[in-house]
C-alpha cells in the first residue's frame, strides 16, 4: 500500500520548474519557507535536503554561531529518547556532544517527561539540552517540556520529523523551543520527495542555518550585506562566514512542497480517518492502537498520524505471529522507529556502555510487543476497506 505521495498536479509543478532551467535552490524554496513559517506560526523556516540534515544543522548552529556566544559546547550532554531514529542521535555524537538516553512512555512512544526530571536531578550529568521526538504524529506535552527546560536551564529542541500538523492549545508541534526539525520524505504528511527543514523564532539561528546548509556562505542570509561589504579581504560574492555542509534542497522540492502544502490539512484528516477505522476494527480484541491522550478540541489536534502503532498485549512471541499474519495479507509492518535504539549494533559500537538496552524497560517492552502499519492519505476507499476488514479478521478471528 506504499505511495509516493506525488499527485498529478505536483508532478506538473515539478515539470514546470525543470523546464524553466532553474533547478538549484531559489525562489520556489524561498516561497515554500515563507508558507511553512506561516503554517506553523513561527518567524523563520529554513528548508534543507532532509530532516536528518536539519538535525545536523541545528546542532552545528548551536555549537558554532556567527554572532554571540555558543549555546552548546563540545562535551555537553543532550537528553534523548531510547526509541529514536538514528539521525536524531548521530549528529549529537558526530559533533562532539554526548547523548543521555531516557526511557519512553508506553502510551505514546515518546520520552518519559517524569523520568527525564529524575535524570536531570542527578548531579553526575552535565545535561545542557533536551531533544525529544514527537513520535509518529503524536505531539508530546510541550508545556511540560518547556517547564522542565526552565527548571533545569536546558536548551529546548524538538525532532518533529514525524509530527507535522499536530498541535495542542493552538500551538503546532515544533513551534516552541529554540529550534525544531521536520522531514518531507515521500511517506510523510507532506512530501518534497526528499527534504526537510528547521523552524525557529531566532533570526540569528535562521541565518546561521542558511549559511551552514550552503558551505558556510553568506549569500542567503538576511544580514549578508554586513558580512559581504564589511570585509575587504574577500570577494563579496564568495564570503564564507560559518562552518558548513552542502545540505541545500532543490527548486523542484520547493515547488512540490508549495503544491502539497495547500492540501496538508486534508491529508492529515484523511490519515486520522484511516486511524479511526483501524481503531474501530481492533475494539474488543487483544490488539490496540498506541496513541497517547489523542483527544481533540477546537485548539488541539494532538495526533497527525504519521503511522499507526499497534500493541499486542499477549507478548512478544504472539506479536511476531500477528505481524507475520499482517504481512501475509499484504499489510506491510515495521518496528517502532528502530525499536530500542540501544539494542542496535551501531549503538553498541559508539554509545557509552553504561546505557544497556535491558535497562530501558519501556522501550524494550514496546519493541517486543508492538509494531507499526501505514495510514497514508492516498489510500483508496477499496484499500481502506481491505485494510480494516483484514485487521478485523486478524484481531477477532485469527
């Protein structure tokens, strides 16, 4: 049931840009950034070539700003969830910071905020930032996280790559804190094929992100004139003011993003409809949806349904049989993100040995007893009917 997410009108916009000859980052990307900032209700949005790159650029910008003191320094610790995507964790390690892992909440796959508070009271740590994931479309309680950051003087960051369009109390996931990352991969709420970005209310940080995504260049900064004309020792067109990478998106990605953004809310509502049908199909069985407190009000859409987490309460062995039965009926499954990240071979190679996977009991429980299925907004009515009927049969008949 996989879908590229690209509609005919998206492809037509893509082809128009290709035909124009303007293929590298330009006006389409800038327009998309403006529209995304407006959608999220934040001041600045900087597009990059992926959500993973967005995470990398955030930490680089905090470590080596062009204006003022560094917000983080090499050796600082960052609190992260034990169920995570690899590129939530790798930039922290690659840039000389240290991840400190916190177990997750069984109800929503997200970082356990109460446990995080306990970890932060432990004086052996030098935790300077927190980087929780809004998991699978579910928006964590940002006000609680904000209070935690205030109490312990933490840099408040979010990985929102899975939760575009979720909001609580009228505020979008990722709109609080210093910076938040987003992903526009083909299976996500909005696709630019590959692509991602960073939301921030800091113009200084946004300018540094613009430099970092393009080799450290000054040219896309709003304060470029200050750098270009204040330094007679360099060519004004080739002034480099920060560290950097090549993380630029392409114009076709900006164009597709603009086309998709006009329909984003309808995409999300379609996903939520599919999730509700799956939830109904599981009622009264040993299977249930993992969704947190996903209640809705006028000012809350706490779950934008990236994927659907299904818990099998009968244990790991039965879960594996259930998952195999789903696959046999043509319903693709996958583990929750990477599962318990500390159990991954790569994690064992580079992460402090004190973080033993067995000590993260909720992360391991969810790894052993749950799996994910899709709920893409382009599922047809017949696909939804097949999905829900198959799930009902598997859950109630076996």
